[in-house]
C-alpha cells in the first residue's frame, strides 16, 4: 500500500511556497518505517535536499537540509545550509511560518539543532523516544526574544503554547515524515536569502510596532497619501493593513480608471492583528490628482487637509474646495488632527513621462506642504524587480537601484532627497503574502515615521 503523508493539501502548499515552488516526495514515515535514525538516514541517502516534518499536537515544524547525503558516506553529513521552521495556524486559520537558522548534527539517536542566534542553544529530536527535547535555557531565550504580540500570533512560539513546563522536557511528537525536495534552486544563497528575509521582515515589524512619535506629542502620526490618479495610494493602505492582519485585505476600493476611484477622504487607523491594539500611525487616503483643473483632488483642499480641518469620509468635490461653512469642517483642529508627513505617491514606471501640467500642479502642492512645515517623502510604487531592490542583507537599497534612472529622475524632478525616496511594490493581484514586499513596505513606513518625527521635533522647538 502506498505510504501517504499527514500533511493537508494546504499545509503541503505552504511548504512548497516557502521553498520556492518545489515539489515534495515522501521518503519515509516513522509510523510505517520505524523510529530508527539509521534507517531514516539510509532512506534519505543520495536523495538531495530534504525536509523532515514533525507533527506535534497542532503545530507542525520542519527542518530543511540542503543536499546533504552522499553515497560514499554512511554517516550523517552536515548540510551546507539548513533551517528550522514552524508552521502554525493563526487566528484566521492561515498558515504562518517562522524561521530559525540552525546547523544540524546527528548522533546515534538524535538530530541536534544548534541556533547560533540564540547563543548556540540547541534542541534535539530523539527518534527512538519519539520526542523533542528543548532545554530550559532555550525556552527562556525564546521567551525573552518574543513580544506578546508575536507569541500570540504563534510561529516559533509553539514552544510557549506546547511546552509550558519550566524544566528541560521531553515532549512527545505524533509523527515524523521525511520528504525529498524536488526543483529547489540548489544554491546556499537562495536558502540563506529567504531565511534572512523572513527574519529581517519580523524585526522591521517589531520596530514599527514599537514606534512612538517624538516626545509623545501625539499618540498616532498621520501620513497623507497624495498623488496622481491610479498611482497606488489606496493599494498602499491595503498593503500595510494586510501585513498587520497577516493576510491579504482589500478594505479600500482600488482600480483603474481615468478619474479617481477614491472619492472620499479616509483616515484609516490600523489594528495590530484582528482584535489587537491600534498602531501608532494613521494613513490618510485622498482622491487622485489630475493634470486638468476641475478634475481630481482640488488643490485648494490641501491646506485644509494638512491642518486637520477635513473630517474622515468627507466627499471631495473637484470643482469646489471645502470651506469653513461645510457642516463637518473641523474649525479648531489640534496637533493630533494635523498631517505630520506627506507621502507623494507616484508609479515608478511613469516618472519619466509625467506631463508638464502634472508637474506644475505637483510643485504648487509641494509649496503648500513646505509652507505648512510638514515633512515630505516620495513613495514610488509598482516596482517590478522587488527582489533586486534590496542588497543581500536587506538593510539597504541596492546601489544599482539607486542609480536607476527612475529614482534619479524622482530625486531631480520632485526635489526630494534620495534618502526620502521610498520604493515599494504593493499587493495588487497576488494571493499570498511575500516577505520581500513586506520588507520594502515596512522600511518605507519607518522612513515616514522618521520624517514625521523631524516635523514634530521642529514644532516642539518652536
Ligand atoms: N503591479 C502593481 N500594481 C499596483 C501597485 N499599486 C497599485 N497597483 C494597481 O494600480 C491600480 C490603481 O491602484 P489604486 O490603489 O486604486 O491607486 P490610487 O492611487 O488609490 O488611485 P485613485 O484612488 O484612483 O487616485 C490598481 O489596479 C492596483 O491594483 C503596485 O505596487 N504594483
Ligand atoms: Mg485610491
């Protein structure tokens, strides 16, 4: 009888996606082939890259090892690259994965994982006892590194949920399966890159959560999205919200039309997780700009928006700016109602052919922003080579990218310094989240916070 996996279709897809559209072939299964490590290693010999999947109550975790077994050697050979990851359902029942880089060694009974980023703490998988052993010191280390939001969301914190004991513990697992991974880009660089991308994304997420506006002058900063029709303003909001919800959301209506899809002013607050706290920023979405007068956002509305006089859900009228006579006009806005940072949103691919009429309108608006003393950044959307934008360590934008004509052009034409030109690829038609997109979006948010802090600091000194 054919041996079948315990993975559900969804779980198998999550694994495949994690490793870059690979296919998985089941090599052995502990309940069928026994709990003998030598037998398992024998079955994996010459099979190339493998993942070992451990089913532990309602968490699943896995160990990926890049092409590590050879015909000549009967003993276990340390793989060139490996990582340990957990797959867990979050509150929306979506599968989440969290990586830990580890090295793997083996003895006659166990596989042993060493986590250099956790002071070389290790955990071991004992096949004959069918259990995972997590030393207390590693549990404490993991606990110390997690903030409460992170642990609520699961991920590697399955240790918290599953193994609450304070002492060293052997925790039994239900099943162990080993798969051959077919079609993986067989390079160490690729594996390192995806594990580092996920780690970097998580640290950016923690930074954004931990942000507090300069001198706590306000509890949330307001970022205004301004830009031509169809440049991706509403999609940026949807993308940011998706990251914090942990799955794709499309609250703001987006689309393509000659006139703006967004007709109402919206001040969006974003929650951290479904029932989480509000994050320390709000995104204000506006009607798109049009090069012609009487179409799109009215330039005379902008000073009122900047000062915080325009209420949420105000219906824009391209011919007629808001006036203090409007029934919902906010007559004495406070600092918290004001805009603290303006993000000028442009499609990166259209930077070279912005019409002169659009440029005149932009300069006029930029003047208003400068007059109000509000910080400004440029947010260039629809970048096509998200993967190439970042250096290998993800900390900086690639030099090659900066020298690209669109970015240089944005710098020259918009008069915004290179450090304040941010590049993103919004979630548009995809169905899955992507850590590289998240890195760009979260980095852009961090830069916006810095710009807003400059504005608040300046105000404070006044
Ligand atoms: N490929 C890609 N498409 C995008 C990106 N951002 C937005 N889009 C698409 O571009 C179109 C316009 O996006 P919107 O978010 O509606 O743009 P907007 O600036 O809010 O437009 P208006 O409200 O009409 O001014 C939609 O079809 C989006 O799916 C992106 O970064 N990459
Ligand atoms: Mg819109």
